[in-house]
C-alpha cells in the first residue's frame, strides 16, 4: 500500500501541481470565453479534459511517493505525453498563455525527474529496507 507524502520537499511535483492548476484555469477561460474566437470548440474541450487529467496525475504524484516502479514510470510517461499534446493543441489553437504554462509544466516535470530530492529519499529507504530484511 502506498504511503502518503511526508515532509520531503518534492519541489518538481509541487510546481507541476501549481502549473496544472493554472493551466486548467487557462483552459477553462479559453473554452468558455466568447471573445477569443475558439470558445466552445472541440479543440478547447479536448484541451480542458487533458489539463484536468494532467491535474489528476500531478495530484497522484504529490500524494503518493512510494509507488511501485512500473506505476511511477507509466504515470510519468503519461504526464509527459499529456504536457506535449496539450502544448501542441495550445499552439494550434493560438492559446499562448496555455502554451507558456505547458512549458512551465514541462520544466517542473524535468525537475521532478532529474533533481527531486524526495525521489532519492524514497529509493534510499527502499534500499535500507532490503538490507535489513
């Protein structure tokens, strides 16, 4: 069973969560604002759903650090594909704010992947558990 996130500073994940919240707000603005020319179109609904899924993935990463490796890797890959797909859709929809937020989310994802100290603490604790068992 996965344990809840402790006191470790997982900055990449928290920045990803903040970026996905802002991206969901921007996607909702582009979807429902009549003055932008792309409101109420299929593309904006797709972007709204994809940013909601990005938010859900970021929430899972913030709440559960001790996930099985296959689940963590699959979730990380799906989040990357979501960020890249939403960025492409934002580019085609000329939603520049959303495109910038997807760039921010990509940087946060890279920070989580390569420089997140909380990730290494979990791996270190697993190694210690294996040695004592």
